[in-house]
């Protein structure tokens, strides 16, 4: 199928700050697109002309025009004619195919080094089903701007070719997996930031001997710097605290049950997710079903349904239920519930039975950041029963500026990043 190139969308990001009288949301305005320069194919399909391997020459090979990364850790850096003095503002497109359990990455703004993981630049993750090595569990999926803006829901399937598109202009980076945008990141003004966009080359990662990832096209074109690209101030202490959990503690953050109001509110939550790094899921009602299906085509959301009567959809991958459901224990024991919402008004005798059933049957307990429920004591009991957890009420800037309960529970209940549940995303 002939691929129709999507234009590079450039943004001015305006954040409504704490003392504004309006709702807290990230407003995004589209600006005229940069058509860019000519495309240059960096991989000729025959040999490694223009590329330099840094550790194990056997980790990369070319078979029938396909670049294969499989073997001991190594990185293949581009050093060909097109590099010049480096790529700063660019659009890159790579065609990628993964095998089950494989891990790789595409680095930009990096430079050659003799060994080790690249110390300079940024990685766009290539990983649809790799779960980590040893005791480490990897949550970041293909399309993530690794440890900067992570996507926790796989957006493609192992064994099928998919396209990764990366656009970097000034302080702004976007990533797509096929037609679904996974990253829209404007780096904030922060003099203490360890990583900043700059200039450099590209590198392909061979992660480990158990991974096999294929590339059959890696092409790039340069973009003119958009003078409208601006730096904005950080979102505040809550975001700094959350990102510390994400980068140092490997925590993933997703709001799987946001309390939205209307169509505009749904779209705001998605925009906020790009800004904050919080992934979003929705439980659409019948009126929102068509909208959710339309957004699902291009946005990295997941959809769920309620056992209490929300609209069913072939795209739904999780089911949420309330402790007030008369048949809730039966539904938990029949594994018909993925997420259980609780209130501390539940009698203790019933609460313990619910937590026991949730833990035995793989259900997660929802932590409501707005209502600040359940209590820390209940969360500790749920953890002791083997329950996982999810968040609600963290996809609105207004909500998280008003409450950091979703972060407090990590410290006070002793939760780790493996204690949280992330649903799959239905891939058509």
C-alpha cells in the first residue's frame, strides 16, 4: 500500500497555570506544516555502507535486503554522507518487524561510542512484547520516547511490519506507530534536565541474543527550525515528583477510568496525556462510542467497559466494576472483572472478602486520586492479598494540581512499579 506522508504538525503549547479561573488543560493549536527537504534512504539494503558497529560485528546482518538485529548487545551508528555535521531538526521513518519477546530501539541526537548503551541522545523504543530481563519488568512499549514520554499499550503486533515515524523540531518531538501517535512532547524549560534535544546521528540497537528485530527501510529528511518552537515552564512539583517515580522507579502512570464530562473533555484528557506522560483509557457510554472508536484510530488510548451497562466494543480490553454490584463476588471469582472500584464505606467483613477474591483472580483495585480512596490501610491490605492497582482521576491537570494522593500511596503503602495493572490494546 502506498504510504501517504502525513504533514509535520507543529504546536504552540499553552498551559493554564494554577491561578487561572478556567479548567486546567493543555490546549494545542495547529500551525502551518513544514514540508521539509528531500528524503534520504540511510540503509541501502545490500551492505553496511555508512554504518559503524560498536561492539559485536555478528549482532547485525543483512539478509534479502533486510537489516537484522540479533545477538549480543551492540549498536549500529550512522556515519554516512548524509550525516554532515549532524541531524538536529528532522523527520525519520523506519519500517520495523519484531518477533515475540524482542527488544530494540532507534536512537537520535546520539554519537558513536565504543561500547555500552548510548550515553548521548534519546531512544525511541522498539518493543511490543519484551517483558524485561531477570527481576526487571519492562513496561515501555514501541513508540515510547524512552523514559521521557512512555507508551504502556502496544500499538502494533509482533510478526507484522509497522512504521515508526519520528519528528524532532526545536524543543518538540513527536512519534507515531503506523497511524497512531504515541508521543507529542515539548521539553520544558529546566536547567537541571539531564537530556536535551541537540544534534547528532542515529543508531539502531541490538539488545540481546534472545531478540530478533528487522528493519527494511530507514529514511530521513531535514526540517527547517520553526521559530515558533518555545520552551515552557515545568508543570509544577507534582509533575516533577511523578517523573522521578517514572524515571528512577520505573513506574508507569495511566488513568483507566477518568470522570469525563463531554467530547471536548475526552480530547483534553488525551492532549494532557501527551504533555504529562500519563496514558489514558476510557469507559465510553453509548453516546461516546462512535467518538471513542474514531479517536482510537490515531491516539494511543485503550477502551474498557463497565459490567454495569457501558457500551460494549470490540476494542474494549478491560472490564471495571463497583464493590456495590450485588453480584460482585461472583463476577470476581468468574474472572469477569479486571478493575474493582472501592469506597471506604464498604463493611470490613465484605471488604476483606472482596480483596481476597480480587487478589486470587487477578483483579486490580482502583486508586481514586480525587476521592482519595481507598484508604492507605485498605491499599496495604489489598497488596498483601496480591492485588494489582490502577489509577483514576489523574488525567486532568486540575485534578492533579489539587491532589497528589496517587503519588502519596506509592510511598505510604510501599507500592512498587510491578504492583500496577496495564491492559493490552486491541490491535486490528
